[in-house]
C-alpha cells in the first residue's frame, strides 16, 4: 500500500521537489546578497566618512563641542546598513507567500475543475471511455490489473473527469407542474463509471404505477440500491431509459426531479448541527410543531426529549453522538417532513432494534397508506415488504419475476425460495433459543451451587464503576457506574434498547474516548496506561457502518494485516462469504471500491470489513451489528463463520446485536439499560 502511495504521489513529489530547489536557490542567493551588501555598505560608508574627515577635519561622532560635525556620521552609515538589510529580508519573505499561493492553487485545481464543469464546457479529450463494449475480455482485464503496463499505470494516476451530463445547479430541463409518480425502467443497462466492464443491469425493465408500493428483493450486490441511484439521477444508464410520468429523466431539471423524491438510505447522512436543524432540512422554514409531529411519527420524539437540550441537541460530525437507530429515525423524520411524491426506502429499518423497528415500520405503513405516494422499498428482511403492492426480484441484472406476496408464494418462485430460507433460519433460531432456555432452567435446578461457585476467571476486559458522557454532551450520562467483566475466550453478547450505550462500550474499549470516572482494564492493566496503537492492534472491529478506503478490495482487506499474502486475503474473504462476489468482478481483488465505497453494495461492504477483521486475527473481535446489512442467505453464511470463531475460543468475541439470531450461541448475554448492566447470564 505504501509503495502504491509512493507511486501515485511521485509526480506531485517531483514537481514539488523541483520547485523547492528553485526556492532554495533564490533564498540562498538573497542571503548571499545580504552578506555582500554588508561589505559594500561598510566599505563605501567608511570611505565617504573618512574622506570628509580628511578634507574638512569634521567630527564624525558629533559629540565634540568646539568642532563642526561631519555631514555623514557613523550612526547614519550603520542605519543605512540596517535599513537595506531588513528591507532585503522582507523581500525574501515574499517568496514564502508566493509558495503558499502556488500550493493553494495546485490543491484547489481538481476541486475547481469539478465545480466549474457544466453542460456547455464539456471537452471530449477529458472524458473517460465508459463504453463496456470497447473494453477487453474479463480475463484480460484481470491480468492487466495484476500486471499493469507503464502506460496504463500512468493513465491510472491521471484519471480524467467523466463527461459532465448531470448538472444539479442548472436551470435547464423540464419542470412539470404536477407529478403523478409513475416510474418506468425500459430495457436499462448500466455499469458504474469506475467499473465499466462490470454490468450491473443487463436490460432491466420495471413499471411502477403511480401510487404503488413496489418492493425490490434479491441477493446482496444484485443492484437493488443501484435503482435508487438511477432514479435520483446520480448516474445515467448506458442504454435504455428511465421515465417519470412519461418524461425521460434526462429531459427533466435535475434539481426539480430530486425535490420530488425522498430517500432514506441504509447509512443515513446527518450534519453536524442540532437534531431540529437536521429534521428541518426536509422542509426549510418548517415550524417546531411540524418538526415534533414528524419526529413522533418516526418514533424519535421520546429519545429526543430525554436529552437535556431536546431538539437543540448537537448530533456531532456525521451523527457520531447518536446511535445507529437514533440516526435512522431522525432521517425518517426528515423525509416525513418533506412529504415527497416519490419515497425511496433503502433498508430504512435495518439499524433499529425490534421494538423501534416495529414502531417505525408502523409509522411507515401509515405513511404509505395515507396520500397518493409512489414508494420503492429495498429490503433484506422480507417481513417488512409483504404488504407491498408488487414485489420484484432482482437477479443477474434483470427483474426475474414480480407480483404480490400471495401470488409469488403460490408458485415455485425465487421469492418463495428467499422466504423459505429466511423462515427456516428464524425457525432454527427460535428452536435454539427455546432449547437454550430449557437447558438453562434444568441447569439452574440441578446445579445451582455450581453456578454460585463459578467466578470470573482471568477477565480480559473489565469495566469498574465506569461513568461516561460524550464531550459534546457532558450533561448526559451514558453510563452511571457500569460494571462488566469479559472473560478470555468467551463470546459476550450485549443487547438493549437503541441509544442505550451498547456501541459506546466498544468505543471505550477502543479508547476513542476515556471514561469520565472509574476504570477499564485490559488483562489487568488500565487501558489509559497502554500504548494506544498497541491496544488497538489487539482489537478487530466490524461496525454497523463499515469504513472502506478508496482503493482496491484486496488492499482494503489487507489493511487488517499489511504483510498478508494473497492466499491469506482470499482465505479471510472466503470465511466472510466475500470471495465469490469478489471473483465475479472482472478485476477480482483488484477492483476499486470507489470513494466512500460507493461501487459496492452495503452487504458487500460489510463482508469486506469482516474479512479485514478476520485477517487481522486479533485477540478480541468486536462485532457491532456486523450482519445487519446482509440478505438472509449471506447472513446465514457469515453468521456461521462468526459462530465458528465463537466456538473456537481462540479469541474473545463481543457482539452487539438487535437480531436474536446473531447472539443465540453466545456464552453470556448482557442487557444494557439506563447506564448500567441490568442483567447478565
């Protein structure tokens, strides 16, 4: 990775080095001229002064009363010397200022180039060729990716901007006076600009009637979320067309189009403002009453009211001061306030606990029933879509079947297979939990004395009377004397209501924050006394919203262990159920994930993050809703891999989960509520 960074920055480094040499020569010359000026001024001033003394017999010191003073004094000579010297030093500082201006221009150039693009100044020589038909074979692409030529490597470093076709600031385009909400995909083919050889859609056709609720289902990475990107016109299809009320989206004004759409995505975006301001972005100028009303509809009002500052509570950068469920509910409230004609729900309830999911789903159901609104739902949990008017299954770049829940269940359909797989998993979970409860009951009757005798042996992580408040909300105590011991090699599941502090436990273990009071120990040592980098090297984290870097899939996994071999990377990917979808890409592990991992689906991102954590082989694995973004099939396989880790006892595993299926095999389960561990066992 470091070698790639050096290669990518070589051009900039060489340019900067050349400029630094010139600046160094200029500064050296200026300093040399100072020294020369000292000699010249001293010699010339001394000569003038001495000549006047010889010719006139004047007093050069100007202190002898009975002798006339010279017109040139030693003080004047020295003053001239200092004046010229300091003036020259000022000139030297101009070079530093000029360097700052030059550096600023160079840094701002790519951003300004993108900002100044518009539909009128497109230059063909600056465009990427995104036509998949002009690309090489899949095998050749993968070979070239692994062994790029010098020309290809150079072109990769200087990727031009794509042709600018979507201008959200332009006033051009049709702005219909009303919207019915009919959306039609006509034989749409699409590939992302950064992966033009990997077709996401191959002739996809779908009609969503005005006012209908259509659910899209299918395996992770099949392109469900891509439909949202195309409807929002973040991208345009390569071929085919997408129509809104008979108008091609390309003919509509982009800003007007997006004003008709409300989107709640899998990873909601909040701004570093107050809760009220974040909700108000849905409808600028909204009253407090309107904001509170939609917050209640999104099941957000109660937790907001518990904050000392209520709706004026700051959410932090990207909503970092809130839990995943709280962020999602605020995003839903924002959309409800906007009251759009077209509603897009991309796994809108995936981050919620069961209680909150039920309440929010009820609120969404009420929204869908009220008003003539077109809604497209993308979901992995099939229980959230059974009431949809139409359910469409996306597979291999096409809609393979569609119909109502009842219609699809009557035949041997792809949807019926998905439902059966998910039902079997839920049944297995229920049976396992019932069995576990029965065994626990028997154990408590037959050998309670053994339970009493059991003590915490070799606690690896221990919370002692921990109190904690986030720095931005010091008046809100998250933990109020929390005590928790985590044994070496055990699997501990942490459950509780959304916003109860489950994810905060992980943040404290990782030392993203320090406890306000109390202590947290790792293998008997207070973590505040440990080297932070060393501590984090002992931990592997897979969070609810995984972070991937703008590089290849292989490099992202390799961050877990920089000296890992390709075989190690592939083994970790196989355990995370990621190898197959990675190899389906033409470039395989050399596939770029894009900025903010926009070129892979949510489920694919999560599996790459899991592979990275598994590759690291840490002493403690931290799973914060690690399977929340996966479809039922992928979740089952990934959960099996996690279960294998739990059973091995080679690592301590801490699991935070809303879904019961992810914690059924845990050694112990701790319930966090109201700032303390309410119960554990």
